[in-house]
C-alpha cells in the first residue's frame, strides 16, 4: 500500500496543473459555503437569543389616544400574557446644515417588553433625561451628560443624555422601510421617562400598546380579539411581530443566506465532480498497463479503486481547508462589516466555526469518489490480460459533417481531426462542456447583478426630477404656502401610511397622493415606457404586483392608518403597474382619492429650482418658515442607493473573482485532459512534420468549439437562473431589475473565451514537450 501512496503522489506531480485547478474549484465552493452558512447560523442564533432576552413584542397596537382606564381589560383577552402602554412621537434636531429625525418612545413602568440593551450610561430615571440609540450618539459624538434639544409640533424640549442603547424593535433602524440602508446621521431612536408625556402631548395619555402573547396561541385570533376590543376606542392599526420591519428584514437575510449556502456550493461541487470524472478517466485510461500489472500481481480490485480514490479525497480535503481558511481571513470580516452597516445588534460578531469545514470536505469527497468510481469501474471489470493490452480503438461512424456531400472533402486534415475527435467521444465532450456551462452561468449572473445595481442607481435621475422635498407641520392651503424666489415649479403631495386588508402578511406601505399634472415624478411600465397618472385608479409598484399577482383592473382594499383618517378602509382600482426600483409606493391623484370619500390634505411640496437659483439660499428660506417641518434633497436618495452599491460591491467583486477562478480552473483542466488524451495522436503529427503552430491550432480550435457549444447551451439557462436569483433577493420593498442586457451577456461571453485562450496559451508548453518516442512506443 505504501508504494501505491507513492504512485499517487507521482501521478499528482505529473499533472499538478490539473490538481491545482480542481483544488481551486473546491476551494471556491467551500469558501461560499463557510461564509454564507456562518452568517445565517450566527445571525439566527443571535437574534433568537436577543429577541427572547429583550422580549420582542408580539403586537404593536396603535391608537390616536388611549387612557389607563380604556386599556385595563385588554390583558383579559385569551392568549395575552402582558400589555404595556407608551407614548410615541416624532421629533427632530437641527444641526448646522441639516436636520435629523428622531422617533421617541416613553418607557413603560416596570418595562418587560421591548426592553433596552443599554451599552453606556443608564435608562432615564426622571423626565429630564433621554436615552439615545448607540449609532445615532456615535455619529453625533454625544456623551453621557450632554444636553440636547428636540423640536416637535408642540414646541422645543430640553433633555440630558442619561445613556445609550439599542432595542430589539429597531434592529433594522430605518426611517422608511423602502430605504435600503439606515442613515444614523439623519435618523435615530430615543427613549424618555413617561412623566414627560403630559408636557409633550398636552395631556397624559398613550398612543401605542406593546402586547406579549402566550406561546401556542393563534396570533390571528388574538389580533381579531384586539381589534374587536378596540372598536369603541380611537384604534388605528396593529402590526404583529412577523410583519415588523426589523423582524422580517432579519428573517429575510437569514433565509436567503441559508438558501444560497446550500444551492451555490452544491452546484460548484457538481462542477468539481465533472472535472474529477474527466481527470480520473484520463488517468485510468493512460494507466491501463499499470492496472493490468497490479491485477496480475494479485492486487485486489478494491485496493486499486481505493488507490485512485485517494486523488479526489486529497483534493477534497486540501480544497476545503484552503476555502475555509480564506473565508476565515477575508469573507467573515467583510460580512461583519455588512451586518454592522445594516443592523443595530449590540455585541454581535461573526465567528466562523471550525466545524463548518466538515460539510465541504464530506460533500467534495463523496462527489469525487462517485466520479472516480464511475470512471474506473469498466477497466476494473476486465481481466489482467485484457488490461495489459492497449485499449481497442472505438469504431468510428461517419459524422454529420461527413454525410454532407462535398463538404468533407473541402475541409483540411486538421479540421477533420478536430471534428472526428469531438464526435469520437461525444459523452466526454458533453461532460467537458458542463463545467464551462456552469461557469458561463455564474459569470452572467455575477455581471448581471452588478448591472442591476447600477440600473437602480441610474433610475433615480429618470424618475425623480425635483430638487427639494419640503414637509410641513400641518396641512397646506393656498394661502399658507410661502415659496421663496428661485423656485420654478412646485407640486403638492401627501404620504399616507396604509395597511393591506387582503395581504395580512405584508408590512405597511405608503400611498402617495399628488396631482396628475406633477411632472417632477416620472412613471414607467415594465417595458420602460412612460406612463402618466390619471383620476381612474392607483398606480401599484411592480414589486407588489409580482408578489401578490396584482393586475391592471384589479381592486385592492387598503386601510388608511394616518391618525387623522382613523383607519378608514377604501377599495382602490389598479390603473397601472409601475416599475419602481427604489422607494416603491402606491400613487394616486387627489380627484380619485376624494371620489372614494377621503378628505385629501397635502402636507408636502416637491420643488424644482430654476437654473440660476442658489439651492442653499432657497433651502435656508424654506427652513425659516415656521410651518416647515423638514427638508430633504433628492441627493438623499442617490446617497442611499450609492451606500447600497458601495456595501454590496465587495461581495459582487468577490463573486465575480470566484466565478473567474472557477471558469479558468474548469477550462484549464478540460484543455489539459484533452492534450493528455491525444498525446499519441499529437506525437504522430510531430513525426509527420506538422509545425507546432498547426498542432496548437488543432487543440485551440477544438476547445473553442466546445466553449462555443457551452455558451450556446448556457445562455437560456443563465436567463432562468438569473431570474431565480433576482426573485430570491427581491421583496416588496426592493425591486431588482430582471432584464439581462446584451452588454452584460457579451462581457461574460467575451471573458469566457478569453479564459479559454489563456488556458490554451498556458498549455502550449505541454504540447511542445511531448516526447514523440515515448508516446508512440507506449502502445507496443
């Protein structure tokens, strides 16, 4: 057995290029698996403990106003364990050149639901103190003991910072659910003592209930019971835990990574298995005589097979260890950074487990051993005397090209050799193409997704034509709009939070009402054709239409959950489906809303400045208006998308690099195998006086033909796979373009052929170093 081990090492040394290429393929698969399974398992375990420790509310129930006496009996509802009341309001802070928004909650007495994870300082103990979320405090360089002032519609209020912390309900700390990444500079969370309610609200009452349900009870039944109990109260709406922004966003991240950690490596391991199958077929065929000698010496077939199985076992272990090691050094840090930018999770840190190395090792070995078994079983069935003889040549039938009258005679001898070799081993040629097909699919998917991100960024300039969005503290009327000089055009709008009656599993969305003449927001259909608002219905985002099968002409039921609309329910007809990659919202006109019995009151202006206007001066003029609540620049949207692209760029680049490495590894191995299998044929051509460039041309053209075939087969599969990836990563809050452009496909195809050419150039030395005498006498 020791000599067989030495023989295995010698075989590897003689084909070290192929050995390294297969290791690369397995390393890429192990790299993806270890990284993706780490983020899904660690994030899942952390959030499970985090939500349980700080008791994430099962329901958040919102009212315009509710008192202690009105909520006293709600805990008697079957299935409810505990109820806590609080007052929630919006405020802002003014800084030198911008305003920041704060969502402020009061802390219930004996707080046991949505408890705060304090990172510094302490929870407010009196009405003068405030606790800020950690990220907001870090960005603004606040420390415990600092004095801050917040502004609300009721006035300005001063506080002393008692501490900093995070809360389970704001793990995805984002002002608008349709945004991609949190902006801790312009949005934060704060908590105050409930003794300050009367001063801020103008009276002591609550507007939100936190409900902790007992385990095992139907959440739907509890929800209906709460709604029935609240019929006589100033009830607005409720959000259960599964529909909360933070909980659902974290679950989507965990599930997507868990899915990708299973599918992606499995595909790559299958590619590795195909390459191992081709490699071992070549090795075993070239060592027929050695196998015959081992059989003649009495070595059992099982030992011979185990000897050759050592090759896939070795590459499986080495490749998995390398992939795991690279993940531990690079990908874990990158994913840590991504999670830190996206979520507010105190003391969360990814740490790759040593045990994640075993699944790639086991799977790669299993695939490799199976491939080795199928490639070697036929020769092991032969007797020793048969194995000692040369492998009989296959009976060659006329190829399709030979059957075309006159065409075969016009081909050169080299072209005939190429076609005959391909058709002599059609199964092996097809297997060779499988690796290239998968590589083309990976490249097109990687380039396509990067292009999609750029498309999302470019759509902002096509859709949003306004310069500033001005939000007012109260409804606008014709006589209280003060427009500064420099404003060319402006249109009013109102954003109404809505809840879907027919889609109970959906997060809350926004209905934006604006004039149909508004040219500062453009709309496009799925074919990118412009469409215009009318008074006949509502525009539905494509992301919602895809998720719930909504079509033009359908009717959808919405509940308007703005406090002033008191949960009014309306039936809206779908006028158009609009493509909205960022900030997907429902759009309608005042005339249509009024026709449904809704009292429309605009609260914002979209402003377009003339070419000579000073934007800073105009913005300052708006800020001086006491009725103005907040001003946002269109650049804020660009910033949000740029941040998303910047965050995802390292991941895309790494994915593209891995796809390139995988492609090169597969093509190099396949080309190398092609040369080894045709050593005698190429040596014969050398003896006959064929020039080196002509011999290299035969190999090159054959590989180009196989690559071309693989590209043709891969194109329709790539489109299908890309759509699957887009659907898996899209949600109602984020639509990802699922159209592959010709440039993207062309770039992937060109890169595939470039990698084929490079692999051929690297293998020219192998062709030049073929020993003619050894190759030709090996069959004797």
